[in-house]
C-alpha cells in the first residue's frame, strides 16, 4: 500500500512538472485511459480525483437513449448541441446509448435484411457506419459527434476515425459495414426501435431510464442538462450545483 501511494505521488509530481507538455498525443477522451497517457498529458491529479468521485457514487446513473437517423437534421442538432455537451459535463452521473435506425424500414432478404431509409441510401450507409463504430471502438460517441457536426457526414467519417481511433482501419470498418456483422447489428437496432413503448412517432426520440413521455421529450430537447441533474438520485455533482464545488487549478504558465 505504501509503495502504491509513493508511486502515485511520484507520478503525480512528474505530471505536474510536465503539464501542458507537447508530448501529449492523445485526444481528451483518452487522457485518463491509462497512467501513461495521464502522465504525458499532465492530468494525473484530475484523473485520480475523477476516479475517486466515481468510486463514491452509489446512485444509478441517469440512462439516456437516443433513437435517431444519421442524416436527420433534428437528430444531428440534438446529438451535437445537446447530448454530447451534456455527457461531457455530466458523464459521471449519466450513461448514453445511441441507436442509429430511426424511421428506416427493414425487409427480410434470405438470411439477411435490406433497409430503406427516410433520407435515402446515403442515410442507410451512415446508419450502418455508426452502428459498426458503436460495436468496434469505445471512442464511437466522439467519432459520431465528429461526423454529425460536419457539413458532410459521410465524407467526414474517415478523417474522424483517424483522429479518435487511429487503430481502426478503413478496411476493418467497411468489412463490418458491408458484411454479415453490420447487417445483424442493424437488425438488432431495428428490433429495439420497433419494441419501443409507446412506438416512436418521430426522431430524435429520447428515452430516460427506458421511459418516453412527451414531457420528458420536451425537457430533454430544451435542456437535457437540467433534466439529468434533476433526475439523478444521488448527491448532485458540482456541475449541477452540488455543495462541494471542485476547482481545476491547472495552468500553462508563460515561461
């Protein structure tokens, strides 16, 4: 135990000395993914604090599910302007599930399925790419945000993957998209969407802890942040106005 504490303190001091170092080559979403990345990016203290807060969290996170389609303007707006920013701020008390399918129609074709999408074949391709990403990398949310915030959703896919998941090759991704795995994953999205109660009438369609009501939908669309804060049953985190405010005093000094 003493050795572990000494090791952590040593690494902590090193990280503070090397803070804001150009040696950090990881995107923010991966800064706390390992000790090495935390040290390189000078955020060991912040990562330890975040882990400590999570370990003391006893209430279940608020689970937000988004049923959407990749080229739906309203879906793109909600995902990029409301859902991801809220998740960035409240990731310790909320979880997110994305279901790319929306108003598509599924038809059996032998042992596989074919799909007709509301915004045409490009949307079917976008839905499939995002479905495969969700199954292939833990950085899928970041990549999907990158795609959906671009003026060209499909055209941005390759560059977004290179930024957030460089280990995922285009060949590997497209093998899923065009193969049996992607087809079956999309079938699961179809089943999940068709099983919604009440049945979805539009997209984006939001459920909170598995429940959809027009009141919850309206609140999610107007301020998902406030909705998650209000529905979380545990002690409110600082971002929600909790009693214990946390200050991240980490500066890049002018040397």
